[in-house]
C-alpha cells in the first residue's frame, strides 16, 4: 500500500460503456486506484452527449477521437501533446500510465517525457496480429516495430502473463513486469445458472449440454473453428446446442448461414453472467489474445473450457484437471479435445467444478494492489515523497 496519495494520469482510448476486455480491465483498475489516489482519466469523447466527470478522486479529461476502421464502437484518440503539456504543467501528475498505444497514447508519452514525468504502459492487444484480419496485413511488421519502440520508451510495460513477458522479451521489449488480471467471482459464478434460459435454448435436463462462445464475433476470433468444432461435436451428440454471445462484423453473415444456432447478441452484467453460467462447455479458439478475459470469466462461471494453450488459458488451465488445452494453432487437436466432452457428462461436471475453484484466487483487490505497487515504485522518489497532490479538478477537463 502506498504511503501517500498520488495523482495518477491514466490515458486510454477505450473505456466503459464500450464493451471489450481492455475497457473492462482498466475501469476495474481505476475504481480500485481512486479509493486511495486521485485518478486523472484522459480518453476520447465517445459521443456528443459524453461529458467529463469531475469528482474528488476521479477527474476526466476528454479529447477528440476518430472511429477505428472496421471496428465499430471503438475510437482512436487524436494526438494531444500540446494540450497535455499545458495540462500537466499546470497540475503535474506523479506518474502517467498508458493503457493503449494509439495516437493519443503516443502523444501522452511524448508529453510526459518532455516534462520528466515517469511513464508506465500496458500491453493489452495484439494490434500487429489483428492487422492481417482487417485488410492491412502488409503493415504488420511496421506496427510491431512501432509498438516495441513505444513501449521501450516507457519506464515499465505491464503484461498479464509470464508467457507474454517471455515472448515480448524475445521480440526486443525491455523493462517488462507481470501484473495479472482479475475476475469478478461474485458476478461470474455457477450460481447464476438459469434453467429458464436453458429451456429457451432448447436444453432440457442434465443429460443435454449447451456449448457456448462468448466474445466479439469477428475475423480475428477464429469463428470458423468454433462452427467446425461444434459440428464435429454434434455429430457425436445430436442433442448439443450452440449459443453464441456477442456481436461483431461477421455476426450477420454467420447468422444467415447458420440459423439453427442461437445468437444471443451482446450481453452485460448479470445478464451476461447468467448466459455464461447456463452453458456447459466453452469453446475459445482465438489466437490473437494478449490475455483473454472471457477465458477466466468462463472458468469463474463454472464452464468446461477448451482453448489453445497460451495467454490466460496457459496461465490458469491445467489440462484435464480444470479445463482442456490444445497446442496453439493445432485445429485438429482443438476439435478432438472438444469432441471428447460431447458425450462425457462426468468429465464435463468435474472440469466445471474445478474451473470455478481455480478462479477464486484471482480476486480483483489483489490485482489492483499489484498494479498500484507498480505505479508507486515509479512515482515515489525521495525528493517528492511528502508532496500531496492538489485535489482540485484539472484546469481543462475538455480538451476536445
């Protein structure tokens, strides 16, 4: 725990009510940090009605942004170096934390460096892997070099798993530190299972299984393998039902081609928790995750998870004890693992119970403590240790 209250500037291009793993994670961190510190949250204005919050320990600064091509609902922040230098000269933060690596994040890094403010960063999203799915794969090497350069200009880059730390080290990243991700085990819990919802899906009794996918329904999530895997499972057990929770650019096409499957759309909060817990087997063949929040949400909800052995799945699944692994990219093995559960009710039940137990250790408070300590180590220096931050709102809460 920190000895004093800090002023922490957090720069992110995504934040709730936007729905994605990065937005969810950083909002959790912000809520935890503001219990002990002042958080200055700098993000793009999401819509015309969006307004900056000005509270005692949360002071928002909105900047201009533009939509991310082919990724509806997300924006990139425009560069704001000049404005941020002015803002941080008037009221200096103890540390600047960059959540995303877009133009806003890059300009915030430049501003902080110019003012001599310590800077940390998160590595959240494999944008260089996404590039091949969004029509600019030819830029992949350029994007990878940009990300590496940006993160190496910060004092520390936080990553969620040991595996990702080792991979990025091999790619030339420096000053990496592992800070895990948490999961809300009160929200995502087997007790949220709904027999009413299962009946709506056409799942009757304990001898019938719901196979579920939760996440963005988009190219980078490897949706064709979800469908191939389910069809192979259904050939062994015709009673299986497939439920796809989420939205995205390929949902309409998939729904038109596969009207027999249940497309539940975007769900949040208790509704999302009920959808998770009402499933039995969770398929997640994505190969572009830095972590994969849905993996731990599914495990906390008590599902038998089948995933590639990397990211959160590698960190938390012990094969055949609390979930099933397939080697990264081995589609035949992924299908084979899932098919092994199609008629094995006993194994499904065992994996479901153990997956929930495993997640109980990932309490968000522990994760916030780790995150806080990483920032405190950067911010607390002998010459400033006894300085208390100004609790007045930022001078310009509305830069865009």
